[in-house]
C-alpha cells in the first residue's frame, strides 16, 4: 500500500511525499508517470487563486527545457507581445514557485504531436478544471507557416494583433537574412 507508506513518511518527517500510481519501468510508459506526478503536484501544491495576472502564461511540457531553442523562441515571442512567462511546468519549476501557476491567465502546451501531446493536453485540462486556467494547444509553431499562425493566435488571445503582425514581420526578416 504505497499511499499509506507515503502518508506515514510524510507525517513522520514532515516533508511532502507523493505516491505515484505508475509502472513505467514495467510497461515502458514514461508519460503516464509524468502525468500522474504532475497531477499530484497540482492537487498538493497549487492552491486556486482568484487573482489572475493579466498577460501571463505558464508553459506546459519539457520540450528541451527552458534553455532549449524551442522554449527560448516561444518565450522571446511572448516577451515581445508583453506576456510574462510564469514558468515551465512541471519539470522546470521549484516547489516554492508552483503556487504562482494559479495566477496565470493562460497555459500554453509546448508540443503538438504524438503520444506526448495527449498527456500534455491532460495536464492543461487539469489546470483548466482545477485552477480555472484556460489553455492554448491549437497550432504547434514548427515551420514558418505554423509559426506565423501561432504568433497571430497569440496576438488574438492577448488582444495584441497589431504587435503580433509586427513580430511576424520581424521574424520573417530574420528568416530571410539567414
């Protein structure tokens, strides 16, 4: 009974202990454990907040980490739109920073393909249902066509379409220079 063991240890040592119901080492399914861990983090460490920080997001998924090229580009575009990234959940946030997630105006799923995407969407759905954080996961900004659409969608989402159009032009100029 792993849950009672976790509860006993938590009480005895006064530290948070998560019991994760997954068997990835037996069935080869990594993302079920990733999701179960994230679900526990949401339930135990992120209290609902009535206060939402305007023009803020939480990024959902690893996707190369916060210093990976993809996440850096997403952050850069969001910054140009005047959007604050609260964090990259779940892997790249400290336990102390987790409550800040509840203040996000939106969450953005980093990834749009395959099996991983299914689990990231479930995390986004959990954040929406439990913390009232709507999510965006419609277009994956890979390739120029999708990147333009993603930037424009961000402009619409945050009511900054003029700025989004200017960013698209800047990005197009950068692309043409390369």
